[in-house]
């Protein structure tokens, strides 16, 4: 009896001790960008235990086929590209070039952007690497290079402009904006749309250029000297020339947008030998606001003056601008296929002959050269805009202001 009890206990230990319990199911979740969940599972659990009969001789010949789990894992794609698009104008009279004043952003959160392109009515007009890339607060944006003028619409009609991006994983993103071209306000030929030389002098004879635009902020300019971030062309004169009077002209037909006058005009408040000789030559005190003036700075009223970049980035529709030239004129050029506006800074006190709302013709006298505001001496700071306060470089590699670049 004692031997029978011992044998029963051994049989129970072998039977239960050799049993292998199945594993829990294994789930592999692959979540894509579209929040689609896939469960990809192959599970095999085969356990083969040799049957034991009560009267059998117990041996250790128990075979367990181990669990086999086969899983297929699909590598998840990264995030898709992002595109933004804004135009300076969505309705304009012919002739109209929608690429002037365009703002666009092509980016990919995973830094695997493949390409970006702009199309009009389905036809690609410019694409990377021909798009001009620049950085703003650590984010890369694109602009259409200066001088692209082949898509000027001269007849009324509705059109669509699209920015399209693709990353290396084949994911796409796009943005489209519709624009309307209306009947032209006036007939303008190409030469009358470009810019006249804006001041009464000839370079190398009775004036010179001290600084060209540096819109890439790398302290380099197309045609000569500059300093980092300079946005216009500085045409310089002597104090004697200023005192005798040097006329400043409207560079193209247009409408005066802003005119600021009345500031002291013999400032030497900029450069290595800067001396503050008058409060109007000093930096502003306190915060500036719409319509305010302090030191060498003057500010516009608030209005629908936001450029496409600001609209796209911040969603603003109302903006104002402050200028460091103290005595300043800004002229808009409606219908001009090359230029949105021009700006004239550091003008002689009391010399401005135009007021906001005045219509001006190319070559019309609007002021005289001075040294008002943040200035190192008598000069005209001349800027060309493609949108509200969006400077462009009017010079090309010839460095000629006669029939080249944006010059007539």
C-alpha cells in the first residue's frame, strides 16, 4: 500500500509538472498617419504531451513543441509635408504677375522633403532648386526668384495658383489660391513699368552708391558694398550738394501712400563716427505705436498693410510699419507688373512736394536729398517692394541702372 501511494504521487508530479501553458496573444499595432490601426499577428502554439495511462510505465519521454510567434511589422511612415501659400493680391487689373509678392512655405516635420513646386492653372512655373530659399526664425521658406516675369496675365480671367510638396516617402501636400485678373486700368508698355533712376545725378560723376541691398542677410550684395540686412540702395552726396539741392523723383507712375516731413535733416547718427546732434537723430524712446513718431522713427497708421508672409504666418489682416528715415515717402504702383511700391528715405526737411493720395508720374519731383533720421550723411535710401514692406533687389549682375534688372 505504501508503495502504491508513492507511485501515484510520482505520476501526478510528472503529469502536471510537464504541462506547458499557452502564452498570451501578441498584438503588434502599426498606426499610420491616417489613424488606421493594423493588427498583424501570426500565432502558433502547439503542445504535444505523450498521453499517460494509469497502468503505464512512467518515463520522462514528454515532448513539448515550443510556442512560435511570427509577426510582420510594417515600418510606419513619418509625417507628411506641410505647405502654405499666400498672394499679395487675389484681384488685380491686367497686366498682373501673381508671382510678385507671393509667399510660400514647403516643409516636412521629418526633414525629408523631396521637392516643392509652384504651378499656375496646372502648369509648373518654378520648382526647387530654382525656388529661392531663405530662413526666418529657424524655419525655411521659399520665394520666387527676382526677375521671373514670364507669367504676366494681360487679359481678364480667373486662375488658380498651387504650391505642391512631396517627401521622400511619397507623401504629398498642396495648397491652392484662386485669383482674378480684371480689365486693365491703363495701357502700360514694359519700359514704362520699370523704374527710372530716382535722383538727379549720374553714378561716378556727381554721386556714388555706398550700399546695395543685402536681402539674404549675409553681408554680400550683387553689385558692391553693403552691410548685413540692408534693404535698399544708398546713393550718397556731399553736404555742399545737399545744401544746393538735389532733386528726388518718383521712379514710376503711382499713388503716394505715405509722406512724413518735418524732421531735422543734418543727422550723423549712424556709422563708426556717429554723433547725435539733434533729438530727431536719436533712437526712439519707448514703444512705438500706429501713427507715432519718436527720434528718427516714424510710424504709419494701422490698416490692411500686412504682406503675404505675415498673413500666412500670423493670420493678421491689420498692420502698421515704422521707418528709420524720419522724412520718408512711399509710393504704390497699382497695375505695375514689376513693382508694388517704392520708398524714399532721409529726405531734406520741408522739401517733400507730395501728400498721401496724390497721383504721381514717373520722373516727377517729390522731394530733395537730405540726411534725416538714422543717417551717416547726405544720401537717398531707395527701396523697391514686391508687397507691403517686402524689399526686392532691383539690380542684376550687369550692375547697370539702364535697361537691366528692374531699371528702365
